[in-house]
């Protein structure tokens, strides 16, 4: 039996506006034999918090219902955070929304549109995950060997000095709002914790928010710059003039070769009228001599140099610069030939290693492929599309993920500081390095570039997907159905473990999620189709691909994508590199 008199199987976390949906899910879970604790009576005050924390810490699984309302609730996020810390979190999507960033890499069940059908695939998948999770928790909670000390479950735990422990809802909630300026959140904290550990700070923040704003200082008067003298120029050749000091030889006695009669006629600002020969000479001098002196000649060359003859229609004219439809980083790779771009490579290319401590690289020919997933693919999410054809140039990508040994070579070489990422006790050496941020990855590829003289970088999102698919168009590189054992789950394995994909690359899914160069965008509607990275400045969220050892089957699909801040480090995050040849 799954029931327990004092220890619930499941703690259900939700936003009160989703109570109707939460009730349907809670009742269905109970019918499956689970003991479910979810709040339907107590709503505020210290008593509520004590009961909530006691049940949250005791539960074997914390099921969080994500909706457009709960993702904005700091209370739901705090409960989810504590559930994640005790490795008990099972998130469930009940409507389409962006999950909070810190939970992007955690397995998430899909009950969007679910109305209570207990035979639906999404429900059956959730029940299987919950049962598996509770079985593992139950096994882990069996009595330890004689002499072992069992951890105590203590709601409202406190750290030394009387401060709340980091695994309390109060501390988790306060940390999430402390740096904000939303008065409703501070009022919400004081409503639940009127005598809480951070009540004084909350009151000070409210007082600061209510304080009258200082009158803005009027900016100093700005004197507009004097406009430079403008020399009239023919409408057909309006070119910006840049004043410079005339050179002694600038005034030429003869017109340059480009000053043909046809050009003079096309560039003359006034029609030549019979009887006004003197005026015509003055205009000709202004048109052909002065622009050369001022550095604004039609061909943009020094007036002392011969100007090649060009047709009047070929003379440059001022026009607004075209606005790019998508900002893309140029790739430091050679363009694909017509032959290689027609179809992707079907067999592994040759490998190379630029130095003894460098990652082993695989050359890929490049080509065209369909990026993203279709709405018909099981597990599809809106941010994985729309599908479109993308063409990538030839490039070389890591045969395996970067290992701890390769990272430590960077540390020893002075390129990665003294940072020694944790390995969760699984071992280092050939295992994929984890706990590295996007910023850490940039330091690593910079060191590789300086050591080898080549340009190393992270793959673009398009390059990563092209390489990971290995010439396929299925949900996984091996087909459309998930197969246990194809991707390392539960913990990392040595890089190069298992079988490679169609391009000979190892562990493109599972093991460690991999940073790519791109800034995150919600859809591919305006993303580049030439394999370039999406850019957006230094403050954008960065894209992760490949799932990781924490991911569920849906998140191990090739099209799955997540995003996190560039400074984020996690035990499921690593990297794979690209080298430009």
C-alpha cells in the first residue's frame, strides 16, 4: 500500500486560482492508491506554515502544478524549490506557459488539456513516474545500519543564531523577493510572518518603496553643435561630405577620367542654358573640383589618385541601410559547397585533436536539415518550432562532451581560473565536466583558441541540432520512440559511453545538458536559417540542449530546448565545443 498515516506519499503544490484543477488531480491520485496532502482549509498564519512545512518535508514526492498563475506565485516557487532540494520534485504542466528558469531541466509531466481521463497517455506516464519516484524514496528511507544516524524531519528548522534554515518556506520565499520592488510580495510575507525573521527588513523595504522620490535633477543645457557648411550637390549623387584640409595638389587643372560629358550632364544641378557659359563654368567647378577637395567624391577615393571611369547610374547615392530581419553571429567556418550542402553526411568524418589535452573533434560536412519538432511529435512544445529548413556550413564538433580531465587541463594552463567543479561523488577523469556555466564555457573555449591558434567556440543551436540528429529527422537520433539505455540517466557516465549517433558523436542526449552559443528566443519564426547563432546582448538567457541525466524521456528528444542565465551552474550542465577550420 502507498498510504501512510503520518507521512504522505504526495504533497500537492498549486496556485489557489487553480484549485478546481488541483482537486481533479488530487482525487485521481487518491484513486491510484496514493496518500495525497493538499491544502483546502488552512490559508494563512503561522499554523498554516507549520503544517505545510511538516507535510512538505515528510512527503516522498512534491507534485507542483505549473500554470500561468502558479509560475508567478512566489509561494509555489518556494515549495517547488524545497521539493527540488530534497530530490522529491515532480513538476506537472496543466497549461501552456514558460516554466520558471531554475526548473527548466527537471522532468516535467504534461497534463495540458487533461480533464480526468485516467487512461490518457499523459496521466499514465505521470503515474509511472510517481510510483517509480516513491519506490526509490521508500527504499532510501529504510532503516540504516546499526550506529547510523537518521536525519530528522523538523518543520520550522532554524540555523545557528535563530535564523530560519535554508530549507524552510520562509527563507526560500524571502530569498526570492529580497532584491525586488514589488510591495505586494513584501505585504504577503508580513501577512504570513508578522513576527518572522525578516519582518523588520520587509517593513523597511515597504517604507523605502513608499518614500517620496527625489525630484530628478534637470539635465544641463546642451548646446547643439554647429552644422557644417553644406555644398550643394546634384540630387543624383547626394554623398555625405566630410570636411578635411585641402592638399596642395588637390586642385587639378584637368577633370578626372570619370568626368565624362555624360556624367557632367547627369550630375549638373542646373540645366546648361545657352548664353550662360560663365555660370556653367562655375557650376562645373563646384561639382567636379570641390567634392574632391572635401573628400566626398562619387567614387570615395583620394582626389590625387586617378578615379576609374564609371557610368552615371553606377555612382553611389545615399540610401538608408537595410534593416536585418534577424541578428546573427557570423560563423568562422568555410561556406558549404553545393555538393556537400545538398544532403547531410551519412558516415562519420575524420577526427582530429589539436593538442594532447584538447577534445577530440569530428569533421562534419554540413548541409540542409529540418530544425525543430512538429506539433505531431510526442512531447512537442511550442518553443521547438516552427519547423524550417536550415543550412549549415562544414564545421568540426566535439566527438564527446568536454570531460573533467580536459577542464582540469584548462585550469592547469591558467585559462579557467582555479575553479574545480563538483562531481557529485561520481568521479572525474573521463566523466563529463558538470557544474559549469555558460560564462565558464566561454573561458574554456578562449583558452583552447589561444593554445591551438584556431577558433574554438560553443556550437550554435542549429549546428548542435544538426550534429545531434546525425542525419535523422526523428524525435531521437535512434527513432521516434524512447529506448531505455540509449541515453545516460540517473547519473553521468564516462564520455564516449554507449553507441554513437549517425555522425559518430557520443551522448548527444542524456549525461550532461550542453550549452550552445545562442540567446534564447521563444520560437524559431525569425531565427537565422544559415546556421548562425541568435544574439541579443550580454544579458540574454542562453540555450541548453541535450537534456541531461536529470531529464525524462520527453526532454531527451533532439528538439528539446531549455534556457538559463549565463552564470547558472548545475549538476546536469556541461558543454561540447566546435572548432573552425
